[in-house]
C-alpha cells in the first residue's frame, strides 16, 4: 500500500517567450510570460511529464504549499504528490497559469508594452486553442517533446482534449474530467449573468479599474455566487445548508438568514481578494467559444479523428454544469473515430465540484490509469 | 471466475483477426484481453459495476461505464463487427431491447448464458430447492440474475424477434453437448445475426 505524502514546500517559476504568439481572435501577443510549478523529476528520456490544466479560477499552484503560506495547499493537492494517484515519485507534473490569468502569467494586470500601462480590458481575447499553443511553448522550454499525459477538469479538460487535437504527436494520454465538448446555451447564459454583474459594476471603468485604484468587487462577487450555485448539486446544497436559518427563525430582513446565503456571500466576498475581474471575463469567454467541432461542420468525431492519444473520460452523476451526458458525447465521438478510450461515471453527490474531491472510486480510477501510464 | 476457458475459445473461433468488438458486461476485461492476444481485436468493454469497471482499467482494457438497461444510445449502427455478451444476458431486464441493440451496433452478436433447464437444475427444483451450480453460482436471495430462461426459451425468442441463429454450441462443464442440449448442457453459446 502506498503512503501518500505532500510534495512539501514549493515555489513557482517563470518563463519568458519572446516570439510573437498569434491568437485565434486575430491579434498577436508580441511576447508573453507564463508562471508555472513543477513537482517530481523529469526522467532521463523526458517521457514522464504530465501537464495539468486548470479550470476557471485555478492556477499553476497544484500541490504542496508555499513557505510563507503553509495553510494554502495547491488546488489538486489530494491528487498530486508522492504516493498519490498522480504520483510525483514517478511523474514530472507541471502546473501552469494560463495566458490571461491573474496569478503571474501575462494577462490584463501585466503591462502592455505599447502603452507602459496595465493591459486591463485591452488584453486580447484568448481561447482554449491559444492556451494549448502557449503551453506547447512551455513544453519546448522545459525540453518536453511529448507529454505522458495532459490532465484537466472542467475547462482544464477542454485543454487536455484540445492538446490531443492540436498536437497529436506530443501527447500520449488525455485525461478529460467533468468536461464538455462545447457549452450549451444554458452554460453560456450563466456565464453571461456573471459577466454582466462585472461589466455593470460602477467600479469596472471599462476594464481599466487598475488606474482608478479600485476593483469591481461587487460584480465579481456576484459572478462568483452564480458560479458556486452551478458547481454544487441540488442535493449537496440541501445536505450542506438545507433551509437552516442563522437565527433559528425568520427575522424578516435582507441580512443573512438562510445558511446558503451566508455561504454564497462568504464565497463571493472573498473572491475579489484573490481573483481579477478581467481574467474572469476573458476566461468565461474562452469557455463560451470552445467548440472543437465547429470547424468540422459540428462533427466532434471528425474533430477528434486526428488524435492519437489514449483517452480517459470521467464524469460525476450529480454534475449538472457538465453532466455525464456531455462526457458521453466526447466518449461516443472517440468510439466512432476508433480511439482508445475508457469512461467512468462516478456516483458522487457533490456536483461539478466532485472533480476536486477525493472520492475513493474516482481516485482509484485515476490511480489505476496513471499506474498503467507509468508502466 | 464465471468465465470458462472453453467459452473464450469458442468466442475467439467466431471472430476474425483485427475485428472491432464490443464486450457487454466485460467484468475485469479478461475476455477482451484474451481476444486482443489471440485475435488482435480492437474494441471496448462495457461494465456498469464500479469495482469491475475499475478492474478493467487496471488491466489496461478500454472500458466504458454505461448502464446496459439504457441500451447503447449514442453508438452508431454497424459500428462493430461483433458485439459480445458473455454470461450476462440473464442479468438484464430489457432482454429484447439489448438483443436488438447488439444487432443494431454490431454486424453479429455473440451471446452465452446459463441454461436453467440443465438436468442438475431440474433435479434441484424437483427436490424443492432453487438450483445452485457452477453456471448458477448464487443463492436465490443474492443472485444478480433477473431473467430465468432455457435454451429452448432463447431459441423461441430468437424466432419471434427475427434473430438468425448462425451457430450454436452447448456445454456441460466444458464438454460440448450434442444430444438434447436443453437437458444436458449447463451453458449455451450463440452467434446471432439479423434475419429481417
């Protein structure tokens, strides 16, 4: 039996890329920087690298803690570490903050070389495809010709899937968790409510709020509250909060009464303290635009036909943001294009957030899959 | 192990090298592994039970966790050369539905099942107890089986449903049974096609 441990104290690295990057929106970034973290050792033949792509509000900080923040483990610390399902004794694991992000990679908060001021809302729109291109530059920088696996949940899963489409020779396995091949109108509608909350905040200033010394905290909070509703299942919310009242009885007030209000307000209020509104806007648009089948007449099978990776697709029974049915669309397209694919539908109560939890079957599936990759 | 070697060998003999196959109720994936070794098949197992799905992943099998009671919606017609269901048909409620689905997504189907009319089973019933045997290893209160049928029942259903029996073999403890299979055989295997 493995004894799982933390990767311990980690620190991020930064890579600068001076070659211009042409983006899907038609604009070109003259150069850019990516902040990343690595765990474990790259082996001699550079065959054990695993790229982990983050979702909407994630970062490059996957596992371990920073020396000055011992209580802030990486967002996938339960999965990644020595003896854990994604075992850093065997794999060289890389987390990267996406382009347009707010954790140190080039994004709206960085300085636009043309103006000497922060990009703000002028930072170009970036897509999943652009992220994959920028991650490929990072792979070049680290001397990685081919990833043993690219892994991600939700929006991260879309990046893993697109790695297999954009760079079929550079990825051996794609692990696509709680994801979807494209957003539905309902998914886009939730994103639009979140964006409108930010865009209509008087402190938004057309996206140039940095110059005004403010942040659109109210809008960003509201966006986060909407998001959190979609991350949980009806059942898990009921289980967590039910109709419990803070004061035990109605007090006929708009102050916090129901526990679920307290939870949403707390999540909403702390979010602007660590996340940037322009990044939130950009990232939700990247989600909305994602549709690899669009260039193939809507045929996902055709879009995936170039892939040569083995796939693992995982969904969660109570996830209604990206339901099991959405994962099955990916699986069916892979089956029709004759790809190697396994699919697990995990019975977990926690909705979309399940992919961040350590359900034993879920982690068992990932452990077994990664064990086979390690050989 | 529910799977017997003779079951594997017969199934392999009905499959051409390099075929695309789908194995419904694939368990830990050992049949697919065997067919991969001896027939170089490509394909997928389907297994809804979590521990068995996990075992298939451990064994490096392409396994899809799907509920067969829901059919094979999403899989295209004629996507596979053979769709196999080894010793699982009796554990599915929607018998006609799954047989139709197998012959929709596959050119042919291969089905094996325990024969409830096997003489030892009959003897057990005559003695007043539900049969427990090599092919029916569970007690009545914990069996996963939900459909109880015989070789004669199955052949009658095939006739009713327009399913062509292309080949059939019956076994008693690994030995081929030629005479009176509905009495003498504990397990039957069929290669099925579409009549209409």
